[in-house]
């Protein structure tokens, strides 16, 4: 009975190697070293694969001497397959050194102690920036290393090669992409970083031949081929040590070839090279030095591409795998053709990994299937906005303090009829006090746990104070409670959702503000200041989160007939007061079309007056203050 010890068995390649080992030998004995944090996920994975109950899980870590496992308790181990590593070009150097170099050193020591053959999964990265043919017999050619990842993979393989009394084999895969049959990939890495930019080619007529610069070779290999190859080679010539295998596509491929292989999946035109690589490479290299590098890094980072990836496009190595491919063909392992599986890679990325997938809108309507959280949604503008969104297919989470009003609002919304045949969305009630940060954190976590995500946040809850400053000199609590709802409540909500939206690379925040921010009219000092603070916070945050695709809209509404204005008798007969539905329509516009700001003509007029004729505008405001007295509520008579 053959015994295996695997590191990295819960990883993208590792779990496939594990499955194939179990399938190849019903009597095989496998121990998987798994970090404690990954044990629950690994246990769930074992439940989904045939023979998973035969795997022994040993909790351990590459950063601990002996991996933190008892070697004597492992039993007979014939093969140590070392897959655990940081496979991330953008990871920090210290983390890569700890995992890739020191981790390999510890695995090597354990393999010597167990007297087992060590199978070290290295990488094409060991070739660094070598300019020329690099075969299985090559290792230290004096090459440089453009990234910490390249250097740590070289140093890790050197540890294996130099270890005394160790029997070893090395496997060097090229850039590993998704499964050739399903397209499945675990994360965006390598060429996947550029798929988003390639997607734009789908807007061009597919029959057009597209001229392209020759950006050089690209080395891709599907993960199922890597797993098949490792398992087939483990038992190949079992008594021989110091064998190196290149797991790569023996057919030379250029970046243009990759684009052409993917193109059928999104109906893009095929490309052909017009600028020779000999001219392109010096230009790419120049962009990685001096002041040009900073500019280049700024551009590619905004495209969602780690700047380090731009350095790798111009690497000159000619990585050969002819010998390994011939051996694998003898063992019945053939690499799939990129032109066959390329479209599957694209489709899986488009459906599951594309950072823009959460920003796509349903063809039936812009709100169909979206999840919208509205504060202050039990009445007034919030309730009316919720109704309009639900009728257009959105699911709305109504947040307010009053549980009875919330229940009443949900019951009413469930009787709505959809607009233009769109599916009717659902209403969900969540009681919370937005002035309590802990309450906000709890309700946001609950909503995300129960519904998966929030697409749009509408900060609608508000408190208004209409009282002159001289009549509020002993009422500082007026300012505090206005800020608590209008500013801090909205900020708490935004802060709670920002990480979620950034992770999804999609999100929109609508702030229901007021014309008072523009007019700065008398008696609304506390109210206007709280709304102005929220607008300033949002504008600054919008500039910070633009690359995260989180946008902000501010809706400056005039006086609207809600419960908020009821204490002021003068408003009962005042002309020009907006209805709740008219105001909610403006909020709906912000939710759907996402403009930066929605103003009214009157607000813009007064705002212009403050800038162009400040003295006159202030005088007019003062006359209005003298003509319209304080309300009974403000004077404490109501």
C-alpha cells in the first residue's frame, strides 16, 4: 500500500491531485497537511469527492518546524508531494519568503526524516528573465528575477536540489489556467487580469481582422493537465531521483494566439501581428524604468491589473517542454488544445470571476434582481421609493426604528403590482437604530448573510430642526441629534457596506440631501450643516473608491410634505411643497441612472446668488427670516 503526504491539498492544483490519487488506487493511504484555518473547508471538500473518507487530515503549517506534525505518527510515507506555496505575483516579499522558501526547507527536512521521495512543484518562474531556451536540464543560468515570486521559487527549488540525502523530483508548470473541460478557475491570476480589457474587443465586428503588436510568447497550461501529469509522473521510473519535468504546452503560443483562442466566446475579431516583438520588447522594458514606470503603474492599476504583471509581458525566456511532453504522451497524458478549451476559460471567467459581473444589469430592466437598502423606509419618501423600486423588480430592505410601521409598510408593498410586466420585487423589514453604530453593523451583517449582497444603499432617514440659532443657544442637543441621524447614521451605514461593495467591485450610495445645503436659509442651520457634512464625506469617499466602482449620488430635495414638516403650521398652506411621490421619483432617478447630483432649479438659482451676489442674497434671506416667524413648535408652544 503506497503512502502519500500532501501539502497544499486544499489548493487549486492540490485538490485535483488528491482526487486523482484516490481514483488511481483504492488502497492508497494519503495524509494531507492542512492549516487549522482551512480544516473546515477541507473537510467539506472531502465530503464531495469519491474516497474522501480515506484521507487523513493532519493540522500543520509551513511556518512551523516539522510542519507542526508528528512524523512518527504518519506511518510509512513513500512520497511527499509539496504543492503548498504562495502562487501570487502581487503578494508581499516577506510572505512569499516565509511560505515558498522557509516552508520548502521544512518540507524537505521532513521528507528526509521520512526517507520519502520528494515531489516538489516548482514553477516556470525559476527561469526568471533568462533570454534564451530554457529546458528541463537548465536551472541556474545567471538569470535575474523580476519579482519576489520568481526569486522565491528559484530559491525553493535550490533548497530541494541541494538537500543532502534527499531523493527528489521537480515539476515546473507554466501559468496555470482553468480546467480545460469546465473552465473552472479559483481566482483571477496571470492572463485573467487582462480579460476585462479584452472584453471590449467584443464590441467590434467579428469579421474584421485586427492588427496587433507582437507582445511575445505566453505559456499557459490547464489545471487538469497539471494534475494528470503530476499523478502520472509520481510512479514513473520510481527508483530514479533528480528528474525535472516541464508541465507546459509544447506548441509555441503568442499573446495574439491566446486572444484568438478566446475570441469565439465573446464574438470578437481575430488578431494578427503587425509590429514585430523585437520592436515591442524595448518599449515595454522602457516603461518599467524611471518616471515612466510610475505613470505605467498608475494606468494599469486603474485597469484592475497589478503593476507587476506589466513587467512579465516582456520576459524573453523560451521555455521548452518537448522532453516532458513526450514522456507524458507515453503515459497517456496529452495536453488539450488551447483553441478548443480557450472559450471555456472565458465563459467561466465571465460568469464567475469577472469583477464587472455584479455591475451588469438585467436586460428586462435596470432594477430587476437588484438588492436595495433604504433607511427611514417605514414612511414618507423612503416608503414611496421602496414602492417604486419593488414595482420595477428590486428587492428592498426597509430599515427603520418602528417595528409596527415597518410591518405595515411591508404588508402594503406586498400588494403592489409590477410596472410594464416586470417581475415584482420583495420587501423585507429590518428594525435598527441607525444612530447606534453597533445596531447598524448588526443589521448590515444580517442582510448580507440572509440575502447575499447589497447593490444600492439609500441614506434616506433624516431629522429636521427648524429653529433660529438665537433661539437654540441652550439647545445644543438639537444639533447633536440632527447630526446623529443625518450625518453619523448615514456614515455608519456607508462604512458598514463599503468593504462589501469594494469586494464585489460594485456599489452605489444615494444620499437624500436638501435644497437647504444650497440655500443656507435661516432657521435651518443645524439641518443644513448636517446634510452638508454628509455631502462632503460622500464626495471625498467617491474620489477614493472610483476604481472600486463604488459611486455616489446626492439628491437635494426641496420642502416635501412628510411627517417631518408637520410641526410647522405655516407649511400647511404653503405653495410649492413637493408631494412624497414627486420627491421619491427623484430618488428613483438617482438609484437607476446614478448621476453625481440631482438639484432643483430653485436650489441652483439660490446657490448661484450666494456665489455671484452674496451680500444681496444674504439680505433677501434676512428679509424672509423677518417676514416668517418662528413656529409654535420651535417656541415650545406645541
